[in-house]
């Protein structure tokens, strides 16, 4: 069994908790209150800036030129492509400014940036993987289970359930597995711990939007 499969086994309870949480079930049904989705989008705009920076740091630190280019492209996707999606939602929901970063986003973003800058690069690669993988899995889950004929959040759903995001996600998984092959069991365990921590923060990020958690 490769590293990613073992790591995913560790977060199955977290992932199950995510797809059962009110934010995701109501998003699936198209009944999520607008205020909660607005909070989520505003915080996600802050998050993408930080996620993109973490990816760029990883790109600068990897030994392989191919991997370096991959993470630079990932960073571009986070900052440019996904930001364009947010801007369209900002217009649709009359949001003009991102506002202040709130505690969960602050915590998650700083975890990723500090890990990318200070931890071994293989650990950093593992830490950013849940944002790809869990989002893809959740996007697919929502797409397959949605009931609303006209879901107001359809564009968001289609972005993360789409084929292009799936290709990017698989690329990140493949790199993680290849990098893990050159690691000792202790190093692989450190990768898994970072992966699990980031997965927990994925849950907390959505939950913070549902409860509108502020400073």
C-alpha cells in the first residue's frame, strides 16, 4: 500500500465527519443560509492567498525541477483560477471586500506557511495535500448527492467536482507518493501527521463558516 492510501485511512473518520456536517449537507441541498456561504467565501479568499504562498514555497524548495514547476502551477491555480471564481461570487452576492481574516483561517493558513517554510519539504507536501484531495472528494460527494434542481451554489460544486481539478489532485497525490518512497519510516510518519492535522483544519474551516466563528 502506498503512502497516500495509508494516510487516507487515518483520516476516514474526519472525512466522514466532514460530509455529514451541516455546512456540507445544506450546501448539497441548496439550503445553506446565504450568510454562512458569504462568510465561507470571504475567509476562503484569505485562505487561497496563504495556500498559494505555501505552494510557491514548496515549489522553491523541491529538488526536482519537474516537481518545482508542478507546485508553481498549483500556486498559480490557487491564486489566479480559484480567485476568479471568488470574484464572480463576490459580484453575485454583493461582496466588495474580503474583510478581516478570522481565527480558523488564520490558524490554517499559518500552519501551512510555517510547515512549508520550516519543516522538511516532504512534510510540507503532505500538509497541503488535504486541500486538494478532500475538496475533490467533497465536491464529488456533493455533485453525486445534490437534490436541488437549481442549487445557488452550483458553480462552486462544479469547480471542485470537475475533471480539471481531479487531474490536479491526482498529480499532487502522485508526487506525495513518489517523494515518500525516499523517506524513512519516521519521515513518512511526520508526513502522515501533517496530513492528518491539515485534514482536521479542513473540517474546522467549514465548521467555522457554519457557526460564523469570529475573533
